[in-house]
């Protein structure tokens, strides 16, 4: 068995590392920057000046009096987007130049990490055409060349402490691995004992669960018996209610059967009535009313014009007499000749207005006449059909319906001539043979003709 590792050395090395003072990165002294009177140099954060400058697309250069170790250059700006890239360029102490392009760091500032010994650094913003951009501050993080040996010494001490701590850690890891092996053996033995205890506990739990399950099954069976008894009682009550409902429904059904028979008879009568023209021709009446209103509005304009022109002629006619009263030398024929053009114009306006009024009023009367004719056709078709089928035997309902439809079509065809012609004659369909008619064809045609001319009564 290995001896425990002495961790005191590791603790001492870690404490010495904590006490080691690591200088924080700071801004380069302003005295190292050349051209301190330039506006570009005054943009440095430690220059003591608050000036800002517009972000022109040019190189902003910073030269140093001696090489410096520059960690980074940071630029605070306004109105540059996150996708805009700044160009950075620096000259190493060896004379070599390095350049790169960077965008914003986390959307705040433009930061270019350098971490090299340089003698000059510069940057150039991108071109911005439609925005007012500014460069507010420039920060240079680093230290002078004469402090470089302190940094190297610090790095060397860190490497020594790292080596010592790694050695102590490796020794502690080996000791921990051996301890882990011993701990694994103890845990295996403990797990075996716990497995035996768990197995015994599981057996007890299984038996307890079986007892609980049987008890629950017994209680469930008792509850199920109680529910079945309640269900039987409920079903008996429901059966009695259903019998009563069936009796009520039988009574209602008998009433509905009678009602259906009455409605069928009424439907048959209605079907017989609607085989001809409907008595309510609301669509035609509505459209005819709209047309009458339209023509009436159109006729109002020429009527108004006729009234105005006639009024002007009547009321201004007296002005002719005042001419003779004021001027005795006035000649009547001269005055009449000069007024002739106005008379012709007034006559033309009145004549045109009269013709327009006559046209619109005539159209309104024609529409009203058509509405009357269609109403007459509906009445004639219904009355003639009802009158013509009286006393006829040997015709089925289908034959009567076809005869009615044929009569209606002939009346409508004749109505397309704008009125029912006086020479209309009902044409009997040739496919119907009516040997059992008790009325003659001529009597039916006479009734139809009498109904076609209701205006003669």
C-alpha cells in the first residue's frame, strides 16, 4: 500500500501563485505617442481631450517614440452597423507590416487583438454614405518595451509554479486511484449486502401487495353486487316509463297519420293550382316598378326644362311693350327679327323636351300595360284550365298536367308579342285522344277566346 501524498507542498505553491502580483493590462502612456498635437492623437482615451471626429474613410495612424508591446486597440464609435468592417494595420519592431479587417465585438466596440511588439498602429473606417458616423475614443492597451523583461520574468515564474503543481497533482492522482480501488471493493461488498436486504424487503412488499389486492377485489365484488341491484331497480322503473311513453306515442302517431293524410290532400290541391301561372308575380312587378321610377326621374328633367323655358317666355313677353314706351322711334319689325333666333331656340328646346317627355311617359304606360297583360294571362290560364277540365272523364293526372303546361306555353309564346293577340287559338295536342269528353272542343276554344280579350267586357 502506497504512502499518502504530502499535499502541503502543493498548498504552498498554490499560495505563492496567489500572492504573485500579475500586472493588469493598462493603457499605453500618452507620452509614448508621437504627434500629440494632432486631432487623431487627441482621440486617445488618456489624452485628456473630449473631442470627437467624423468617421471618414482614411487611415488614423499612431506612431510611438519607442517600440511598445500592444495588447489590443479598441475604438468607440457611433452609427456603424455590426456588419461594417474596420481595417487595422500595424508595423512590427522588425519592420514587417500586418493588416486585418474586423467587425464589432459583441455589437459594442471595434477591438483588434495584436499582442506583439510594434512601432506603429493605424485603422481605417469603412465608407458610409447615408449616415452621420463618428469616432469618439481610441484606446491602446499595452506597456512600454522597458517593462517587457518584467513580463518575461513573470511568465518564467508562472512556468516554474506550473511544473511544481503538476508534479504534486500527479502524485495526488495516483494516490487517489489506489484509494478508489479500495473504495470500490468496499462498495461491492456493501452492494451485495444491500441486494440481500432489498430482496427480503421486496418479498415482504409482494406479500403485502397480494393481501391488499385480494382485499380490494373482495370490496370491488361487493360494490359490483350493490350496483347491479340498483341497476335492476332502475331498469324496472325505466321499463314502466317506456311503456307509458309508447302508449303516448301511439296516440300521437294516430294523430300524425290523420294530419299527414290531410296535408297530402292539401299538397295535391296546391300542386294542381301551381301548374299554371302564379298569382303573385312579385319579381316582374318589382322590376317594372324600378323601371317606372327610372323613367319618371328621366322625364322630370325635360318637364322641368319645358316649365322654365315657357315661364321665361311668358313673363318676359311684357318687356316688349316697355321698348315702345321708352323709345317712340322703335321699329316693331326690327325688334321681331332680332328676337327670331331666340324664338327658334326656345321652340326647339320645348319641342325636344316634349318628345322626350312623350317617349318616357309612353314607356311607363307600356310597362304598366305589360304588367296588366301578364296578370291577365295568369288569370285566363287558371280560369280557362279549371273551366275546360270540368266534365272531362278518362284523363289521368299526368295528362291533365301536360295539357295545362301546353296551354301555359302557348299563352307565354303569344305574350312575347307584348300582348295577347286577338287571333290566338288553343292548339290541342295531337297525341291525346279524348273519346269520352262530354264537352266539345269548340266550347273550350270559345271560353279561351273569351278569356283572351278581357278588355272587351
